[in-house]
């Protein structure tokens, strides 16, 4: 899934493939501005993963941050959707997401880990 957030227009676009079908989701809502830090983390996770996986040269000072962001690319689709729509648990802040270590790969375990279940 590829995410882009445009701060000037408060538009978030998500596109990708789910169950073999292409989807494009565009959100423009009042909550996007208040959710922009969480949405930004998800979008940055995609970019971090691409940077790390591509094998391009990365500044040594940037690598720890990219390594911390990249696992967020593998969040369960329903968690990503909930964040995009502002339906995440109230205590799930951008800081908590970014500081999470050892995020489970299993989507069910992720829901418990981040307080969705």
C-alpha cells in the first residue's frame, strides 16, 4: 500500500492492491489535520522501507530512523484504515507507534499490541 499525505490540502491518498484488486482511497476530512502525525508515520514507513530495500546509499545518521519506521509498513490493513479514518484507540499516539519495539508480524497480535482488541 502506498500512502501520501498533502499537508496544504489535508488530503490523504492510499493506493495499492488488496485481494488482487487495485484500490485508491482518498480522504479529505476535518480529522485528517489532527491525525496527520499518525498518518505521516505510516506514509514515512513506506518510504523508509523502499529506501532500505532499494540498496541505495543512506546517510549513516538517517539509518536508525529508517530502521525504526520501516516495520510500520507491515501493519495490518485494518489498523492502517482505522488510523486513516481517525478510529484508532485514544491512547495510540504517534509517539507510541514510533517508539514501539518488536511489533508482532501477526495481524491479530498487532491489534492486541496497539490496543485495538
